[in-house]
C-alpha cells in the first residue's frame, strides 16, 4: 500500500501566527522562463507589482528548502520549491482578547470574541483567532476543527497536534457535537415556542447573505425562549445542521432578527468599519461531545455574555 506523502517542512517560521506560502515551479515545456525571476515576475507581478517582486528578490525573501535565498538569476528549474511570507495589508486590531476556556495536549477550547475571524480569509489574516492563539500560546500547528462566523462570539475547538485533527474534524462533520447557542432578538408574544425550523439554505460564492428557497430542507434549528423583558427575548438555539448563517436566517424567518445583525433582514453597505459597540447578539454558548482521542465526555461553556442582556 502506498503511504501518504509527507509534506515538506517549511524553512521559514510563522509570522504573526500565519504560515509562509509555498510555491512549486511548474513544468515549462516551451521554455518561457529562462530564470526563476522571470517566472516570479510573471506569476506575481499583476498582484503586487513587478517592482515589488524585484524588491523581494533583491531582499532575499524567496527561499529554498534549505532556507537560503534563491536569486532571481537562478536558471529556471521545474519542480523547485520556494517559500516566502505574504505581505499583509494593514488590519485594524480587534480590541478584545481570545479567551482560553480549556487547554490540554490535544485541544484548546477558545472563547472567540465578536468581530474576530476564526481563520484567515479575505482582508482578515493576522486578526484571526487561529493566528493570535498560535502566537500567544506558542502552538504553531494549531488548527480549528470547525469555524464560527466572524461576527459570532463563543466557543471554538482548536486541535493542537496535526495527527489528531482528522478525529476532531470528523466529530463536527458527522454531527456528533451538541452545540448550544444563545441569542438576543425581539420578543413576539404571539409566536409559539419552542419550535423547530427547517428550510433549504443556499449560499452563493461572492454574495454576502445566504437565502432560503423552496426545496428539500438542508438545515434544522430548534428555537427556545429562555426569558423576555422590554420587548426583547433571550433565546437558546440548538442547530442540528451547520449551514452558513443558519441561525441568523431561521430567527429572521420567525420574524425575530438578531439584535445588531448587519445582514438579516437588510444587508447593510459593505466596507464600513466595525462598530465595536454593536456586536451581533449571537454566542456559541456550549459544546458537548465524546472525545475521539481520550474517549471521555467533554462539556464546555463560554464565559462570554451578550451585551444586550447584561445582568444575567
């Protein structure tokens, strides 16, 4: 049986908790590139500008497997591996800490604040939970087993060792984790709760909001009212599936959009800076599962609170 090919270790350390980029020079049957520099200028020039590629080559920022700079004048070699660090656009720091609810040799259970992405995506790279935790805890191989929306706060399970990652990711894939969320939204005395909401959710690439459409349901959430006062309710949300924006959509479908939701029912203009004083009132409150590595029961609860319900 053929074994799995081992990945080549990077000669560069992480920067701000973010891995370097590795590229492999492709086969060049037509001899289009005489040198490594010719290829890199063509490959990255449109993205960062030819002058910046030249500067990176001059500064020795492209390195080989031995960690030594690869000059642009080096003759082109198909299959050659190069590593370099991406240059990140300035990011506004999210002014809230990433809490650690639990930590052992296998997992880190983090309390992610509102506004912080779980993993690098788009314009959020260094200001992500995984990058921060890698740096702060000294765990360069840390990876999330699942994700929370950037605007949602609460519990995220991170895996410490690469060899354990598949086992924990499978828990979430196979829906073997009980997830409990808490939310604050409007209160409708005429709405009978608890109830289970099922619908078909579609999320198109490049469209910020998901939508519900007719068809076979692919999402399911149980909605329970915990208490109400002053026109607001505090809800327990129990998702059976994990579609994008599922809980936000289902609450909006019930006529109870979450407090401070910028997408449902109305999509707010993109590009505006985050308003730290108006976080989405959605919190991943609890995770419960049987640990696939130790075999023991696990239950964790977030220590965060929703600001629209401050005196719980």
